[in-house]
C-alpha cells in the first residue's frame, strides 16, 4: 500500500513540474511600434506562428518611443518608422546590434476623401518628428503646385485623422492606414487616393531592433525572424507596404 502511495505521489509531483514549467507558459513581448504600423501589427499577431506569444503593443511616433526607451521604458522590441532611431539606440547601447532588421518600407498616398470639403489645408506628419513627415514635406515642396497650408500631425496617423475629420481637405498619409480603414469599414472614401511614386520622395525605411534590457531574448528573436519570413513579406505587400529588395524574388 505504501509503495502504491509513493507511486501516486511521484506521478503527482511529475504533473506539477510539467504544468508549472515556464517553457509551457506564454511569454509576453512588449513591442513599441510606430503609429503607422500599429494596425498592421495587430493583424500580424493573429498569425498562428505567434500563437505561443502574448504581444502587448504600445504605439506612438518613433521620436516619442525612442525617448521612452532612452529613459528606461520596459519594451522588448522597437519597430520604428525610420532607420535613424534604431541605429541611435544601438550606438548608445540600448539595442542589440545583431537584431537590426528592415521590416517594412512605407508608402505614401495623397488622400482627398471628398470634394465637398473645400480648403487649402494639406495634412502631413510633422517633419521634425516623423520620417513620413519628412518624405511628405519633400513631395509637397517639389510636386504639389496648387497653393496649400500645412496642417501638422504629431505622427502619420494624426495627419490621417485631420483629413478624416475634415480639418484638412486632403493629406499625405500612409497607404497602409487607408487599406486598414477600408478593410474595417468598406467605405469607398478610403479608396479616393493617389499612390505617390516611391522615387518622388526619400525612402521610408522602417527598421526594428531588440532592446538590450529585454528579459525575453529568445522569444524576441523568434518574433523578429517571423517579421523577416517571406510569407510575412507577402502579407505586408497586401497591407500597404513596399517589399524589401531582398524579398522581391521570394
């Protein structure tokens, strides 16, 4: 009887070890993401390849997120809307050099949802803080001939909102934002745009890095590998981003 009791106790202990093993628990990755990429990231995280990872998303302008990381914000991954800030974090020791990756190349669209809104205001992201804003300002200066007055958004999503609410008749916005809005609503106003040729503005190279202080390095590497998978690149094309040159033939 004692032997049987000890056997059952052994099985019970084994079960406790198995079910309490942290390898069987989902790890949570806290990802700081540029506002333009937030809707896309929310779509990507539903992929079955990430089913064993809980992902917490914090979205803002790249400049704001960069500052937060410099002040110790507990992020695991930073997906910037530019290349400069990830490189700066690596230089300053806040991000891992070998984790640097170009995860997307942004595309601009000139959006005028309605002819009923008549004003000379053109919404763009603020060039001081946003790479989308820098590219928008370059395009507007060189290719938009009609008189206009800039309305500056804190980021590219804010610029989109200025047009959405009618505070600006038109705006230079992220193609991905328009595609996301149309998927959700099927409202044809989100199709009233002109895609800006990429060669007419500085390339919007969006790079990401793993933060040095992460406590989930293995899981963070798994996520970054997912971003660079050819199947993910195809999804990004559908969601409004240009493929990286290395992904064109895949």
